[in-house]
């Protein structure tokens, strides 16, 4: 065997099975395991293998293979080219997945008959400072990247962080093209289960449950939206995408084996209005996008961790997002919002008839002003949904906006996406004239190329008028908020509103979302229910809805769930009767400087800490199981003011039972708590300065 052939064999072993095997033999007694003669041969192999690893880790083109590792060396992506492209994913010494990326343009498979040609490596050590933070205000942007020329018309970028990685294609064609397919086949080696947010149609609000299934048991052809979470053999892989521009969203499709493929909604050729808010595709093209030939494609993003808690508060998708496109941003203000729709305007104790009228919304403004809330929302009803200039006869918009300005409360206006599209320029001029602070855009229900273009158009147009944006009826976040920080949040989550008509929003569901949907970015779940019920007592009520789980479970959602525009879903009349709960809600931040996860089991329990300025908030959630929790106060030689909102002793019977305590404690002291069935807690600790 020639030496190059021998090295090639070793490199195949290293990159396709376990590239860190020989590194692990460092801690073994090789003589005892192999015997003296075998030991000599193994030492020679080890030396050669180390040379191979060095060559591969430095991205040397060795026998048609390139590779790139994370800064800490635990995550390692190797490329293989035997006419077609293959990526192997190695984590903690194991090959966890192999991926076959494909790109078909104008009926030509660009990823066939390729070779690894020129390449360029990048080593970035930077820090991102988001205009509006999520889980942390300073994001380490530390990664290694490999840019590979695959052919005259195609190149590939692979970027690897310590907590995940991503790849994207770029094409170099001097013409407009039709993209028939851009995706991958995903073969799972150590991963065998998935939290699978199944879809039945591309016409979807992306509001799904996350059943935990064996991948091989999912029938061929069933598909799910993203993010999805894979698990197996002490490894978790969250799958999503970033920087979806002028392109459709991606879905995962089962193959009937322990493998997955990808699919996209096709390009819409004809659309038909099903009603005033649903625009369905009635005829599709045989391709997914019509686009420029010179462009980059969306990042295919994979969060890779050994523990599920490392996914909570992840900003990986944000890091892959498009660069900021707004110069002046000081007008963009996160905050809490009093919301009218969920509670059906059922205010009480007033001398007027509540409903969609000026007096009712002045009541909401007074409530917001009294509790230092930044905004109120005028949801559906303030105008004819099909005509933003056909104002409800009992709404005096000029008087209402004048009153809100006097009280220093911003107003956000709900709009149907298609109505806004038709009246965009004139509507935004009117909104600005009134002094509106933002828009809640609803019922898009699609993420084909045409609809994705709409999101970019609205984000840009709203920014020009200094309007914040909340997308509802939407697909998952993809990092667009990095380009347009005025896009504060979006739905695309099966949230609290579903309790008005169903039983699906359980404490367990709440405990799956931080590991799945929240991986993609902020989610407008709309917490804050003040009518709380046990599993036995809960029932859907449209006009006076309730939540499943305890009052403290609802409070903890304000810390656990990220959304820089955080709703107070319930009735202001209810909140005014709940001083203990409102003491917490009115003060809890909506953006954070730092996040630490203490305990995490998807669907079962979560305990985390978030810092805002000098204050720490510690929150816990449980499923329908009572749980004991022990919290050790952080720091050394510090004295803390500790405020605790916890489940009352009878909360497992009466879910509204809440207890508040306040005391001074020192670093290292422990707080012992019991979470009730469907329970939770929140703790605020503030350092006492002497």
C-alpha cells in the first residue's frame, strides 16, 4: 500500500467514523490492551493519525476532503466529494449525522459531478451587541468557517460554533434562474428520536404540538415545520434555518427510516381569497423559487449540544441572520403590552359598556399607565379588517391617540396582512399621523417565496415610519430581527390563546417550547392568565379563558419565554385585583443581559436564571408533577434582597394559590421550594450595597 493510500484510509476512518478516537487513547494503557507488538504498530498509526488530524483540522485539501472544527474542537464537520457532496457531523468523538446537500437549478443538479477546488478559511473572534437583546446583550460571535469553491457556478460556506453549525450555498450564474430544489438528505447515526411539529399543509400558522417520536416510526411522507429537535445517545440537535430572503421556508419530511429529507412550498402562480384573511395558493409552479443567479441561499442551521439546557436561550439563529439594515434605532423600544383580544374586553367595575369603543381603550391606557406598561394593542375590531380607513363607529382614533400620548402609553394596531398590503403606503402614513408605535400583522399563514418577500417588505416599510412589528399567523423566526430590529417578536407558536377553544396548552407543552420553537427566536406566546386551573378543573371558555397550571407557572413564563414585546393577555380588571402577581409582572424585564440554565428536561422541568442589569430573576416550571427545587444564591460574600413568588400550599388543588415572601440572604445560602402540579416559581434577587 502506498503511503498516500494508507493516509487516505486513515482519513476516511477519522472523518466518517470517529475522528477523535486516537486522541481518546491518550488516557488508555495501550500496552495492556494490545500487547507489546500491537502496541508498536498502534503507536505508529497514532502518530500518522495525529498528522492526518492536523492536516484535516487546518482545512488542508487531502484526497478530496476538507474539514472545519469548532473553536473548542468538540464539533467537527468534514466534507466528502465523490461526484456528489456529503457532509459528516462529528460531536464528542462520534459521527452523529451525515448530510447530503442538494441544489437543483433549471433542471440541472449543481451538486453532482463536483470536486473540492479552491477554499478559504476564516477564524472570527467577535462580539455582537443586538439593538434589542433576547437572552443576552453581548453575544460572542466566535466561529471557524470554510468557504469552498465546488465548481464554476457553485460554492459552499460551512460555519462552526461551539454550540452548533450551519452551511449555505452560493451560486454564480449570470441570469435569473428557477430553483427546483435546495435541501438535503439527513442520515442519523446516533440520533433516533425527534420532537416533531407535524404539518398537514403548507397553509399553516405554524402553531403545532411537539410529539416525541422515533424517527424510524414516522411514516414516509409525513412532514413537519421547523425548528425540530432530534435526540439520541447523549446528544441533542435542534434544526432550523436562518436568513430566508427571496426564498421559501424549509420543512423536514420522514423517509420511513432513521433518516429525513427536506421540502419547500412551491412557488405560487395563482392565489384565491378563501375569506377576508386567508389567501390560499390554487396553482403552483414546478419549482420553489424564481430568483437571481448570483446569490447566497438560506443558512441551514443545526444546534448541537450534549445537554438540552444548552439550547434554552440559544441565539444561534440570530448569529446566522442578515446584517443590520437600519441606521437609526433609538426609537425602537421593547416593552410589555396590555392585550384586549384574549380576554374579550371583559372589563368590569366601570360605568360604561365595555367593548370596541373609545372608553374601553382609554381604560386599557389607564391600566397601562398605572402599571408602567409601555403599550396597549387595539386588536381586531377597531376598523373594518378589509379596510383600515373604515373605522369602527364607536372609536374616536384622534381622541384615543391624544389620550395615550398624554399618558405616555404607545398604541399598536392589529392589521390583516392582505389589507395592509393593499393599503400599505396610505395606511402607514395615517398610522404615523396618529402617532401609532407599531403594527401587529396577522394571518399570513404561508412561507413560500412570495410570502417571505412580504415579510421583508413590511419590516422595511415599518422601519421607515418608525413602527415596531409583531408578526402573527407567521412562520418561525429566521434572524430577520437582526436586519430589522423593529421586528420585535412573532407568533408561529401554539400559545395561550388556544385555551379559549381547546385543551392542548398544558404545562408539559410549555416545557417543550423553550427547547424547540424558542430555539429560532422570540415567540409571542401571550402569557399572563389570572384564572388558573388544575388539570381536573380546566375547560375551554371563549369569553373568560383560563390557563392550565398554577398562577406561578404563568408568572414564570415571563422569565422563561423570550419576547421583547411581552403581552399581558388577561383582563385589566383581573390584574387590578391581583396585587401580588402585578408586583412581579409590572417589574419583570422583557430583554435580558445574561442567561444560565440550572435544570432542564424537555416536557418535564426547567429552572433558569436571567440577569437584567444588576438584578437576577430565577424561574422554574414543572409539568403535572410536584417537584422539589433547591436554589443556591450566586456570588461570594454578597448580601441579597430576595423576593419569592411561589406556589401556595394548596396550589395543587386551587391553581390560583400564590405565596409571596421577601427577606435578606447571603451568597451560598439555599432556597428550598416545592412546585405544585403544573407549578412554577419566580425569584428576584438584588444585591444589597453597603
